[in-house]
C-alpha cells in the first residue's frame, strides 16, 4: 500500500512593524504542522526572499540541493541552523538529510515526500503572494528587480548590487547594499568594499517610486554618497574613502 504524499504549505509571518530586529519568516507547514517549531528554537525561519522566487533554492531538481530553512539569531556558527536536502525523484519532491551543525544528535524530522505538481504549485503561489508586504518592502523588492535587470547602470561606476533591504524595524525606509569592484569570492584575496545607501520612501504607489530611486542611485557615482559598511580597510584608505570604525570589517 502506497503512503499518501505529504502536503506542504508555506506561510509568511510578519512581526509588528517597528519591532526591533524581528524579521519576516517563511515557515514550512507540513500536513498542518509547523515542523520548525518542534525542532528549532534558537532563531527565525528564513526570509521569504531567500527561499522563494524564480531561482529559489526550494525549487526541486534531479540534483540534490541543501537549503537552510532557519538560522540562530546569533548566526549559524554560534548556535546552529536547520538544513534540509531537496531533490526531485520522479513524480515526487523529497525533503531528507536534515542537519543542524550545532546538534550532534541530528534534527528529529523524518523524510517528507511531496507530490511534485502540488509542491511546485505551492512554491509558485507563495512566490506570487505579496499581500503581506508593507510599502517599503514592496519598494525594495521592485527596486532590486529593476537594478538586476540593468546591471550596467551600476557597472558604470564599477559597482555590483548586493541587495535592497527593508527590515520591519525600519518600516519607512530602504537600504541599498553595493559591492566595489565586485562581490568577494570565497578563496580569492582581492580588495573590495561594501557600501550602503539608506533612503526614505514616500506615500506614493511603490511602483511609481522605483524608477526615480534607481535613477538617484545610478545617475552619479554612488560611492561618493554612500557609506562604507565592510570590506578592506587598506583599499578604502587607498581610494580616499573614510573608514566607518567598528561597524566596518577589515
């Protein structure tokens, strides 16, 4: 007798706006059960921006892929995280290989087998649902999409987009993070800097605000108006950029 597939639902939880350092969570609900609530209490589930989207890690392929579903508030290296391996197997999507680097006994969750069609439909539904967003979060998402569609606008200034952020504790502004000259690669030792630009949003329709903000960021050299928030101090000194002190990373 074949066991019926499990059912996946992805629920987005938003903390009250203004709550200090409380993030948005995308929590996997399997057969009506919040599986992370049973096995991990050290931090939140991953932000939907990390799990959803056209190239999201939750999409299943024949090549197994490990996905981090939750991380300790202090960082994974300190108090752990929950990882699962996602793979496509015929008409099913399998979640297995549960892992928490901070727990030698492992994660007490079984293998879950989902109907691939229903699983894909749920990923698409959750990706398309932006009803939970507040205006700044919508502006940030649309602005990041616009800047990634036209990378040359930042490449003109030898910059690369890292992310556009709108945390719930700053509900009326967005922050743009840039790398110069490019994103640092693991194992490569070349000088780099990370810049951030914080900008308020207006009460206008979020979609209307996107192009003026993109133009403001790219019309001139963003490095001249942004502040350094990480990278190589020696590189900053060589370029004549003020180093931010303890907030920066040497």
